[in-house]
C-alpha cells in the first residue's frame, strides 16, 4: 500500500468521547485505488487517549499483495 491519505470530515465530542468521521484512500499493492469511509470512537480519560475503536471495512490481506489486475474490491 502506498500514497495513503486521510481526510477528516467531522468530529463529534460529548464528554470524554469523540467520534471522528474520515475517508482513507491509498494505492494498493496490486495498483488498484482504494477509498472508503471510516468512523473512530475515541475515549478520553484524565486528559489522555484511553481507547480508540475503529469501525471500517475489512480489506482481505491477499488483496494488498495481489499482482495488478488480479483482484478488485467489491462492496
């Protein structure tokens, strides 16, 4: 994977929880373009990050290693 970019869209804070909406994009090992939306829930305790939970699509590990044109991401 290369050319990874993260674009942050929204932050929602309520007490010690922050929800982050973002889009990540990259060029995969097989040269295909990948882009998808993600949601992270960040828990804060005593002013420090206590836990981060990410909700995202799963990319099969073999997709990241596939030669060009052999694999594609399907919804």
